[in-house]
C-alpha cells in the first residue's frame, strides 16, 4: 500500500486536497518578566488562551493537479477568512498566516505539496439590522413597562376601601405568590427575586397595599425596570452562555405560567382596584417574558418561532380583552416589534430536522458526518437526552440542526 492510499480528504475555502498528518499549536499566551540580579524569572504573566494554529501539508494530486494547485494558491492570496475542513480538526474558520510554501518536482509526478499555517479566527460581525430590530423591541418593552406601571399607579387606591374589596386584592396577591412558588425553578431564584417576594408577603401581612409599593415589588419579582432593559444581545460565551440561555427560557415559561393562572382565576368583582391589580399582574408578566427575548440567542428558527407564537398568543388575548387605549397601543407596538425582531434573527438560523440512523453510531462520528465539526457532540447528546456518547441508537427519531 503506497502513501497515497493513506491520504484523507480535506479542503480550504472549498478547494479540496489531501492530508496524511496533522500539527496543531495551542496553549496559553504568557510573558516572562525577569529582573536584574535574579537567577530565576520572578513572574509569568498569563494573557489568556493562545490562538490555535493549524499547520497543514496539503497534497494536490491527480491529472488536473495543476488547476487545483493554482486555485489553492489564489485562495491563499485572497484576504478573506475561509473555512478549513480537516479530518482531525473538523470545520474551522481560519486565515492564512504569512505565506504558503509550494513544492513540486518531476519525481513527484502529478503532485504538488502546499504547506500552510492557518490561524483560527472569526469574522467581525456588524449586525446593523439585527441591532436595529432589537433596539425597536427594547423601546417597545420600555414603553410597555412604563405604561403598565403608570396605569396601576393611576387607578389603584386602597384608601377608604371597604374590607371586602381589600380582601379581593389580598386573594389575588396570595394566589400569585402561590403560583410563583409552583412555577419558579430553583435555578432561577436569586437574591433579588427572594427579597422582592419577602417584601410583597410582608406588605400583605401588614395590609400595606399601596400602588407604589406593589409596583416596586412586582417589578422586582419579574426582574424588569424601564431603566434597566438590556440594550444589547447576550455575548456570554461557553458554558455560562448555555446557563444564561436556560435561565431566559425558564423566565419565559414561568411568566406564561403566571399569565395562564391569572386568566383561569375568575374574578367576580366590578371593583376598579381588583380589576386593575388582576390586569397589572398579567401585563407585567407578559412584558417580562418578552423582555427575556431581547437577550435570547436562539439555536434554531423553530425555537424562535415557537417562542414568538406563545408570546403573540398572549398579546392577542390582552388586545382582545383590554379597554385601556394606552395599553392597547403599547401592546400593539410591542407585538409589531417582537414579530420584526424574531423574523430578522430567525431568518439566518438553522432549522430542526429529524434523523433516523440505520445503524448504531458514536457521537464523534455522527458530529463529524453532520457538521464536519467534532465540537458539536454535546449539542447532539443534550438535544436527544443520550446518556452514552458511544451509543447513539438506530431506528429512533433524533433531532439535529440543519447546519
């Protein structure tokens, strides 16, 4: 068996070649600080993870090797970032460092060897349109928060309110706290949330149900304030990003749970205070759910559309049942901003697809087969609740992203 039989397929910027070895430079960026009259360095400064460098020896072989060689040379001279697909490293965005070296001679016969050093990198993104739709959504959320809070402040007044009417407010608040304790995930309970819950419970115990106090407590519980609405999408990376996205998804589900509980709670009262408080809790929970969308990094267009549809359903319910002109206008604007933002962000996302394997596979081979990327293993395992990475079952439906 000749050496050509051991070559593996690879490509750079879509131009195919072959490789038989791999060489990767990786580690940390460090600076050694030395001082006079000291035998050993006093301090080694760690400046973060070093950029990965892939040293590639590309074999261009075949009757048309001269054409492929020229194309690969032009790809090396092109200034744009390109995609390296390698049998050992998967799919990586890279840029050539310095110059490539090309070797060919008569004895090689129909073959050129091109040596390249490729640095892993990312394209600088300037998502002007995406930031524009997010900014519009932020403005709509901010206006809705102010509108919802001001409506309660204008209407709700417990001074000289009969005890029977006050009891209706107490009942609404007690049931809301009970629902929150039911739907709130432990992972989403933080110090600020618990402090707001405790303040609200204390307010109920002392019968101090002022409009201003209720607004403070509920905005604290739902974690929103018109002065603190996020202004940029989340840029947290790694495992912390996954945790952050789970919190945001949980927030949306919890707020939808609060809304459902309020909608099913029958309020047999014509009292303005009671109706205002009931409406306020539904509206502030809905705005809080939409606020979580601002920092969501959706993994698929399916997830984005599903989230949008759930929230739009609740906005439509509110628009069909509200009689407050200001509320109607603000939530109509919020609906438009939400739809525009989800359409914009979802348009470039992959879709969910169903895959059924004919034979048992391991996660590494499946990840490379689907994406030419070994780093997508955890995604496949988590999405399909697979416990053993070496055993992905055949004959069952698996959810995978289209790209």
